[in-house]
C-alpha cells in the first residue's frame, strides 16, 4: 500500500523557512519556531545529531516539519530547496525575531523586484583581506544594531535572510563543507550576478538569545569546545581569499520605490515622555508599519530629540488632548511644509467635542493635509463628522490570537455579562436592564451570572449578579475560559475589552442590538437579540446545545485569527499609503 498525492495548483507563492539546529538548543529553537511559524506557510527544521523531535518543540504550530539525518551543520537550513518554488527564508535557532520579520524581508524582496537577496545581517569584504573573523578584513552590519538605510554587501548572514527562488538558483551541492553557508550563498549570488542587500532596520528589532554554543561556534578554532577536524575559520578565510578581489559595491535603487518614511509623535500619556516609552497605540502602529519596510522615527511629543527624517512622507500624531501647544506646533509645522498629517485622538470620538472643531480648522486651513484617524469603522458610520470636511481614516485595531487553551463546552458553566460599573449606568444599559437579567435567570436557572469590576471601583454591583471578578486582564482571562456564554447588554457602539477577550478565546457572545450598535454588530462574531424574549430563547438554546455552541465558538476563533498581525499590518499600510499618495497627487495637480 502507498499514499497517492494530489496534484495541486498554487495560486500564490509559498513562504518556506529553513532552519538547522543541534543538541543543547532545544529551548531557544522552540522560541524561534513559535515566533516564526505564524508568519509563514511552512517551516522545515533540520535536526543535526538528534533522533527525535525535542520535547520543548512538541507544541509548536502545526506548519512546522522536522527532519533528521547525517550531521549537515548549518547547511541543513538549505536542505529543503530541491523542487521548491517561492520565497525561501533562512533563520537561526538563537535569535529573537520581530513579529514582522518575515513580512519585512518579503517587502524588501519585492521592492527590489526579486532581483536581490535581502537580510538584516551582512558584511563587506575589505582589502587587504587576511582573516574572515577579523574586524580589519570585514565591515559588518548586524541584525541587532541599527542600519539607517539599505546597504549592498558581499556576504549576507543566513540567520536573517531571504530570497525568491526566481532570483537565485541554489543546489545543496553548492555547500561543499559544513558551517560556511553564508560564504557559499555569497559565492553563488556573485556567480549569478545577484546583489545582496542588508535592509534598513532599527536596533534590537531582533536580538540574540542566550544559549549554548551555536553551530558555527562549535566549528571555530577559537571556541574551546571545538574538536572537529575541519578548521572552519581557516577554511572560510582561504575560500574568501581565493575569490578575491571582491567586486566594488554600488548603491542599488529599489525599482518599486523607496521605503515609506514616517515620523510618529506620541502624546497619549505624558507620563511616558521622560522614560522614552510609547503608548500601546503608537508602538503597535509602528510595528504594523515596519512589517512593510517602512522607516519609522518615533518620539514622545515632549522629547526634544529631533527626528532623522526632515521631510517624511507622513507624520502620525497620537494625542489625547489637541489643545496642547506642542501638538499644534507639530501638526502645523508638517502641514505648512506639505507633509500629510494623521491625528489620532480618542477625544475626537466623542460627538461635539472641541477636538473636532480643531480638526475642522486644520482641514480648511491646510486643504485636507491634516486628517483624523480612528481605530474602528463604526465610529465613521455612527458619529457626525460632517463638520470636519472629510471622512476620518480608519486604522484597524490589532489583538493577537491567544494561545491555547480555548473555551470548552464540557468544562464551562455560567454567564459573563461584562463590567459591573457599566451595568449600573442607565445611559449604557437602558432602563430595561433588570428585565434582561431576569430573562437570563429564568431561561437558564442553573447558570451563575458573573460580572467584573476594577479593583479600585467604589460602584456597588447591580442586583442579580452572583459573583464579581477582578477586571485586570491577567486575572480575568483565566476566568473567562470557564464561562459558557457572554452577553453584551450595553447599548454602546464599542465593545468592552473583556467581551473582545471572551470572543477571542472562543466564548460565544450574545449582543444587544440597538440603533446605535447595529453597524458594529457585524464586526464581531456574535448573535444579536432585541428584547427580553429574544435573549431568553437564544441564551437557553446556546447554553444547552453543544453542537451550536461549538460552531459559534469555532467561528469566534476564526474571526480572531482573521484579525492577526499580518492582515492588520497590510490594511494599516495600504490605508496610510493611499492617504500619502492622494495628498501628493492633489499637490502636483494644483
């Protein structure tokens, strides 16, 4: 008996990762796989000197495949190229990569029209060349230190590099000896006239992981544990000398445009200014944009340090209060110079707030160069922004899909109804809130009703709540995994964080549908109810029917995965790029 495979048609290029490891690196290998695997289609791991999958790696994502065989050293990461077409990314087992590492490499590959190999680590061979591991013979650009612009190099580090198979033809036979993969790839690229480029990146976007000796270290003469007959240091030096002189490097222009340059100013929390830290909103947006090769310079609004980009493509301003003089100074400085400015302000989401008046003034004064940004398209559809003179720009929010465990029908019980403080506010839940609570109690009397509350809150919980939980996320999420159903009784157009957490962990949600929340209803997987009778029937059937419960729980998880970092970064980038290009076109046509 043999298995027959189906011929499949690929409608997009596969992203494959190759990695080689050795005994003693199991823990860091698992960390790398858990970070890299969600970013790609498949990961192929070559286990040198290992007969089985390490215990630490048994719960890594399902798209990781393990292989073993003869000791190939670092060549093992290139053992999976035969017959493959697509993007080939190589990584090491001792580097903490950014969550956007692969997207950044792909962006670089495409900016250079698949005519170059790109990476985050590389070196230029210097003349006179004497020793590959001497600073006098190589100028190195490392993955963990800042590189201000794309730089052509002679050799790329294969621990942080990538290419498309249309660009470079590599055969495993090209790697004549182990633990010199970087140089053998460089020789193949040189022979095929394929440039190698270190992409611009900031310091510590990737960083070394503490572990035992690496594959390359184990084979170097200078490492005390080296007992191999092959002297890698001398051999690689000999190979580089034999191929000297290395060609003069020329600056290569990206055919599909230079990286987008963005200056970010953050003034959401003034307390962060002195520590150099950014708010969650600003730092997340920065990460989302770096995934597409954007060059970002971030500063707290109170910082006196100047931005490196004097003439950026876009200025992003995060501010809770637009009345701050510094906010006015920054916005007007860029708008006067013709740079588009996007202003994110939570206060602007409140109808009639004076922030809208200020944005309207800027819109009229600078002919649309200053736009308002929001994190949810529901705000766009529900609030009256006609006075602005423009439609706000939506930046999608991002919440990572949670790791296991997820909610389970058989091990869950009870109903979660949200923040107790909100449940006591008639403006948020309406006067008929007690009727809804009684409907749940009558429909499923066996279920306890839970709410959550800030530890510092002095508000007394409404009658009918059986138990109050701490609202702090680290304490609340484990509790949410134990409930079978969540109910959103608020008439607000936005979701409380706790309800989003419940949805992301697979807890089915019943949502009250009102005129204000109708559009928002479609943005989250939930079942809507309009009155107490709806709630009674829906809660009973969903709470007691495991088949229906599991189907909706699965839909919740699928929705959460669809809001992952990759898709959110793409939507964020293309939205801002559209704003930049529209304003540029508008200026050139005047």
